[in-house]
C-alpha cells in the first residue's frame, strides 16, 4: 500500500539537477523497456497522482536490472524550479537498490524526499497537456531521454471511455472540466510519435471498452485497463513495476492481478475490474461484434438494457454494458462459438471483485467478460450525436441499425 508521507498542502520543490534546455537525446539500445508516465493532475487527482510517483519510484527500486522511468507531470503541485508546473522527471535504477545514484528511500519516508532526488530533464512554459500537439511533443521528449528503443506507456488522470469531452470527459482534465482530449485526437497524437508501444496502462476510469480498444489497437501491443471507475489511489505501482519491465503477457497478467488484490485488501476502497487486451486481436473481435449487431439489428431497434450489467457505477451511468453478456443476450443466452473463441483470444486476463465497498460497485463475475460496450439509448441523445461521428460507429455495425426513436 502507498505509504509515502505527504504532510504539506502546497509543493514547491527546487531541484539542483534541473535543466531548461531541450533534452539531450540518449543512445538507443535494443535491451529492455523504458516506461513513460503521462500524468495530467491539474485537477482533484493532484495528490493521488503525486503519491503515484512515489509508488512508481518504490516499485522501480525493486528491480534487479537497470531500468529507466520518465514521468511527465502537469498538476496543481508545482514541482519544478521557480514554480514550474509542467516538467519531465527522470528516475534510473542500477538494479542494485540505487535510484539516481542514491540508495532507495523507504516507502515510509516523506514524499518530498522522493521528489527531491528526481532529475528534471525538461521544464515547459504554461501549456495544455490535453492538446494533441503538446501530448505528442512531450512523449517525443521523453523518448529522447530513454536508453532503450522499446517503451511502455502509463496514462494517469480522469477519463470516460469514448465520450465527447463536451458532455463529460474522454481523457484528462487540465484545469477546467472541459479542457480534455478526445480519444481520436489522443490516438492521432500517439501515432505522430512514430513508436508502437509495448503496452499502455490506463490508470483512468472506463477505458476497457470495445470502443477504446479499437482506437488504440495499432498504438500498442497490449492494453491494461478497467471497464469501470478506477479508485482515486489508482494502480499499486509499488507492487508490480518489475513485471511491467519484463514486457511479456504472463507478467502483464501479474500486474492485473496485483491491481485487484490491492483493492480486495483495501478497507476504504474495495472495488475493481481489470483486463488485459491483446491489441492484434481487436480487429477480429470487432468483426464478430459487427456480425452480431447487424444480424440482430431488428432486435436492437428497441433494445432494453435494464437487465445487463452496467459499469458506470457513479458518474458514468450508461457508458458501458458487459460485452459478453450483451452478445449472449442477443442470442437468447447462447453465446456464439466464434464470438466466444475470439473474445478469449482478445481478452487474455480478466478479474473483478464480487464483494465491494461501496456495495453498488460489486460486479457479477458470471456476467463479466472484462470489456464493456456502449449501447445507444434514447435518453442519451447528446452522446448519440457524437457517437455517430466516430469511426467506431461504422466499424462496429451500429450504422446499420434503424432505431425506433430519433437517433
């Protein structure tokens, strides 16, 4: 459990290692993975994401090989020299218990001690971290500092699956509630970086949906995410950072298991869903989804979702229903073999908590496939307006359904 002490209301930390010029590129190597974390914390998650930095640091200290962690920070807490709010932090371990040349600090230590030893490799003037051009440039700057040519990517902030930022939020919240980024724009930013990531871990609510998996299918090899709300503490990085650096499916499964186990043993926030998605199988899954939607388009014209497991437990009602249960229901409880086979190929790991606190966050494991899907509803007209503009709308076959209401 995260234990770094945060006994301050406002942070202003001065680092002697700060450099304001463009980062000096590091030589590429085919060995290992560098992890990049993109944290948009200029919102009410500021302290939680700050503690995540400490947790990542602690997990990095458990490595038995050299490894690099680069963190982009945009938060209310101003961590840079002269109060800079936007910056890249760098931590490197030698695999022998030292980080940035110093012995790893105890998890019981003040968080300031962890922040104080970070190397700041770049500071930025005021910018919006949810602007697609800014996002692309920052990630390029982090890659320039990496000693490897393989990368894993962590996103931490608010999120709402595919939804339009006008009505809620897609990813991030940089200050005001509507300063967020749409999923297609996010994907455009990552495409422009010119690297395919080994994995993306979404420490973000509602991101394990068919829609999000579809958009990120060509951006990374694997996606680790939750279909429902992620508790404010986020993922327990202190428990699994070495697994992320291993870069294989079995270790990614351990990351997912660590997440669920952490909240299973948490006395204040004890709910969780998580899944591991194989991106190369997503197109085949989407083909199966489209086949089912088109085949049952007459039923879907006036489909009632009230009996399906829904994953928006608090701020996101109707965002996602269980994909597997939905397809099974269309087939009167008999899941098509081809769909079930492809779902198993795509969703490599899934886990949930059937007993939860608060109780309404409990998940029925018998109707849990790990992934959600949006089903158009008459009472979500504003959402539907945006939904029809998405590439997903046609790729999934929803465009062939004639609804018995104004869609």
